[in-house]
C-alpha cells in the first residue's frame, strides 16, 4: 500500500547522488599538520588500495599487516587495544612481538591473531570515522567497521593510512613506527 501522492507503477524515481567535490574539508587545525584531510568521506575508496601496488604500503598491508596496524595506532596516539593514550615504543614493540609469535607458532595462534587484527582495525576505523565525521553504511557503525576489517583487512589498513596523510607529500616509510618520514606533521589526537 502506497500513501496518497506516493510513487505510482512504472514512475521514474530520481535520487540525487552526492557531489563529493562539495564535501567540506577540515580546517587544518585538527588534522595532519594542515593537510586537507577530507571530512565526511574517505580520501580514497576501499578498493583504491591497488593504486599503491608498487608502494611499500601495499606490501606491508598484505604481508605484515600487524606492523601496519601498529603504525596506525602510533600515528593516532592509540594503545594496542585502540584506546587513547598509546606509548609509541610500546605499541611498536608489541606489534613486532605479535608478528614474531605468529611466524613462530603460526597455526596455533592464528585465531588469536585474527581476533586482534579485526578488533584493532574496527576500533581504528571507528575512531577515524568519528574524528572525520565519515558516515557508516546501512549496516550500522560497529558492524560496518567490523565486517570491513574482517573481509577486507589489507584494503581497510591502506584506506586508513592514506586518509590521514597526503602520500604525495609524505611517502610511506615501511620501517618507521608511524609509517611516515621524519618531519611529517602528526595528527592532533586531542580532539576526539
């Protein structure tokens, strides 16, 4: 039953598609040192990860995602469970310990590894969406972040890393605890 004045059979329905060029960008005070970090949308689509195929970021996300998660946690000032107040050296060391344990006893710790990765990525993604006012899909906030983190782990990691900094200006550094070159501005984490 359609209410009076509603859609009729075979009527063409037009829905405007948002123009992302008009989406506001942050003012530079609460982001990565004045770079225009988009607010209200992700800088790159989820499947844009292939754009950095020849970059260390792609291979770090695919082969050593634990270390990339550690870099994201450090960059955002989060601890190993995604809460505020991370100690950079502690997070980086913990990421390396988890990676080494995974390679030493891989099969036996694999379920714990997957749980920690999905948990951390879900928390980081939620943090970034809240900070930059990025809406969730129809699934809801936590479910959207959790499903994306489980099914598209590497793409989610790359999307979040690329969202916070302009990689044309600040190329990815695999061996740094934030993934950024020395002198790259840090994100102001006090405003979330």
